C-alpha cells in the first residue's frame, strides 16, 4: 500500500490525467453537437412536414436501437471502405453526437409538447410569427423543463466516452490499458481510473445542479 501511494500512483497518475483531459474534451464537444442536433430534429419532427418527420423518425430509431460501440466501430472502420476517413477523435465525436442527439431529440420534443398550446395561440393572436413564438415563448420554457434530463445525459456521456478507446482514441480508459500492458497491475490502475471517473462525474453533477438553479425562475427557486 505504501509503495502504491508514494511511488506507483504519483508515477502514473499524471499520465491518466492526460487521458481524462481528452475525455472531458470529447464530452463537451459531443454534448454541444448533440444539443444542436437534438433540438433541430425535435423541431423538424414537429414541423408537420410528413416526409421530414419520417426521415427523422428513422434516424432516431436507428441510432437508439443500435449499440453505441457498434456505431463507433462502423464509423471508424467501415466508412473508410467507401472513401470516408475520419481521425479517431473526430470519429468518436461524430458517433457520440449522433447517438446522443437521437435521445435528446425525444427529450426536447417531449418538453416542447408539454407547453400549453394556448401559449402558442396567444402569441400568434398578437401578431407573432410561428418562429418568434417558439423563440420567445415555447423554447425558453421547454429548455428549462429539459435541463434535469439533459444533465443526466451529460453525465452518462462522460462515462460513455470510455467506449471510444475501442477506436484508438487516447482517452482515460485507453491510457489505463496502456499502463496495464506495461506494468500488469490491473487492479491498481482500474481503481485509479474509477476514482477519476467518479470525481469527474461528481463535479459534472454539481455543475448541472448549479445551471439548473441559475435557470430556475426566482419564484420557483423559493419553493424549492
């Protein structure tokens, strides 16, 4: 134990932290892309354009029903066979974003549909265009409703980034396996990796809670 605390951990912990930085970068970039994609898909499905709704429904079903690891492997190893080559990091971002975007589209769609239709009708009755009604009335309320669920998906994404190690992205878990291949001390390394993941997830949950609190109207915050 003494050797682990004073020799082994200090020697390899900085290398694991480099992988953790890559994990955080993947999470933030993929979450940002998935938020935009999910909102656009939700709005497209609510647009009443039937062919568009069918196409977006197919996208959601495919990306929710196929395991994420399979999607990543297809993007990184199969697409080059048809001339589409992506660096490992970019392939990870694309796979994570498309997968999460499918889930978030349903979150946004449910949040938008939960807003009373009378508010939309009231906005239109005073001369607002449909896009303006969504921008100024519907979406602000829907986004507030969706924040807790979005936060949960953000934390889940942070952990799902471990799957990109299968396509040679040097994130936290892959850094851990590299150390294990040279030291053969899997228990200690996996324990360190687990601790780092826990710390990152815990801090992410605090950030999500803070964002939710900041976005909550004063009268609702007082009730909480």
